[in-house]
């Protein structure tokens, strides 16, 4: 029997298990495009949010530099050597930033490590802002640049096969159903070069999951994520660790490095 996880809503009321919850989302109201209303509500929420660091981080824009610093350390621990070797062989290093918002993660960190950065984000005024600030010719001495700005949600996006050294997915998978989560990660695996790594950084609920009724997303626990990675995907979790020094009132935030098998 696969493990089941119990959920609560943001007022602390029990809302059943992951199995019954996703079944209800799937069987529930549909948008005109046939997708569960769940997704439309998520986009509607972000449509009304300012295209700023404070906006995409729910008022915590000031943690962005700490976030970027630990992202860089984690990337380096997991694949620093691989990136160095590839670079010294003249290879072009490429990253993909998923659910990229206004390009905060790319602009504060990925662009320092990858020659080319792509971004994918469904909300028009966010990806527009990302392109405005990060697009065009490189103004950097290292020549690194952002190449593609894809305006699409992850449940339908397919990364170009074999293009990426790293796929970075931060603070957005709460919007994906388990089914779409698993199939998106599988498409990410096809998007990797040999030796490439999928990274995910997410809030961790203490246990089970917590529904956010405002933005139509769900915060999964570490155990829930491990179940998706190991049991559902059959992937190797190469390394995971908690972000340090974030404000105490926030969920724990964990970085995962994943290798498809
Ligand atoms: N990763 C960025 C943005 C975090 S905010 C950062 O760390 O700065 C959450 C982001 O998820 C928003 O940009 C929102 O538009 C995006 N999002 C919402 N639904 C999504 C979906 N179905 N697929 C991909 N991204 C989604």
C-alpha cells in the first residue's frame, strides 16, 4: 500500500488525504479549457500580485539574497565539479528556471553559473517583467544571458530534450496536482543533458499537507515529497537540506537535488 498523507486547510480543518483531495480536484469544477478550476484559481491569484520580489515572496522580498546565497552553495556542492569540467571543455552551460515569476532566482543566482538561462512562467505580467529586466543582449562581463522566456504553466510545458545542465524548480510545485507533478518531472528528465540535475526548493509542511485557499496551492511535507520522488518517480534524491536563517514564522524550506534513474 502506498503511504497516504493527511491534509488540513489554512484554518486547521481536516480535509482528508492526498488521495481523496486530488480525486476531488480532478472531479470538481472545470475551467472552459477543461482543466480543473484549481489551476485557474492559482493564476487568478498571481495575476493580482505585484511584479516585485516582495510580491512573489509574499512580503518577504528581503530574504532573497540569503536564498540566493544558499542556492549557490547547494548547486556548488551537488554539481560544482561537473560544471567546472564541462566549462573547461568549452561546453555551454544551460539552466531552466521553472515557475520563474519575475526571474528572481535566475537574476540573483542562476545567471552567475550558466551561460544561457531559460525561464518558464504562466503569469503574463511576471514573465513580461522578467523579460524586461533580464532579456536582450548580455551586459555582463562573462557574457551570460537569458535566452528564452516561455509563458506557460508547468502542467503543460515540455522542456527541450537534452538542453539543460540544471532545471531549477522553486516555490511553485504547490500549484501542481500529484499527477501533473510526476509527469512534469519526467519531462524535465528528458530535458537534461547527461549528468544534469533537477533541483527543487520548497516549503515543507510539518506533516501531511496544508492547503492554501488563497492562492490555490498545497504545501507538502518532506515525507510527501520523498514519496513522490522515490516511490512515484523512482528517482535518486542525491542530497537535500534545509535553508538556514530564514524567519522563524515561515515553513521550513528545503532544497533537493534529484537524479532521474
Ligand atoms: N520561483 C519564483 C516565483 C515564486 S512565486 C521565485 O522564487 O521568485 C510562485 C510562482 O508560481 C508565481 O510566479 C506563479 O505565477 C507561479 N505559478 C502559479 N501556478 C503555476 C503553474 N501552474 N505552473 C507554473 N508556475 C505557476
